[in-house]
């Protein structure tokens, strides 16, 4: 029992990271592909450095909804379809008081990418742009 608890804590502390390319940009993203990882998201983080993000991956596409419960930093979220094509971008602000706003995608999405607020605009990422996963050999410059 103690080993299982330790492994659970260990895996949540050291989330799987991957590198993606979106437009001309390369991002190191934490992968949130389990219920627990998606539920935790970026809650409690004090910062999200430039070049970093969190990629939420789902088993099937549907109208995803996010909120900023216990999230301390302003974020932008991009929703992507099953072809990894950007279909919508929303800015999300930390909650004020107890009221939580739901940020819902208007079309079915399979992926959602959270980055520092304004990142998509700053890097000229547009609706229709696609992301791809980079293999370790692709990451060498």
C-alpha cells in the first residue's frame, strides 16, 4: 500500500514531458493524459515559464471545458481537433473570489494546450495551424 502511494506521488511530481512544434515554435509540454493529471492541471503553480506548457490529451473529441480553480497565473488555452489542428484560442484569468468561469470550446477537441496568457498571439499562431510531437532526434538543433 505504501509503495502504491509513493509511486502515485512520484508519478504526479514527475509528469511525462514531450516536445512539440507549433508553427515555428518549439514547446516543452507536460502531458496530462489521465483523469488525475487533467484534474490537477496547473493548479497551485506560481509561474509557467516561456517555452513551457501543459498538453491535455483525451480519448475522444468533445466540447472540452476548463476552469481556473486554484490556478494562480493567467493562461491562454488552444483547442485542437483530432488532426492536431488549432480550432480555437481562449484567454483564461485566475478567479476572483469563489466564482469559477467555465471556458468551453465551441467545437469538439481532442487536445488542449495551456500556455502563458498571450503566447499564441505573441508567436503568431493562428487557427488552422497544426502541432506535431518531436522525436528526441528532431529536438537537436
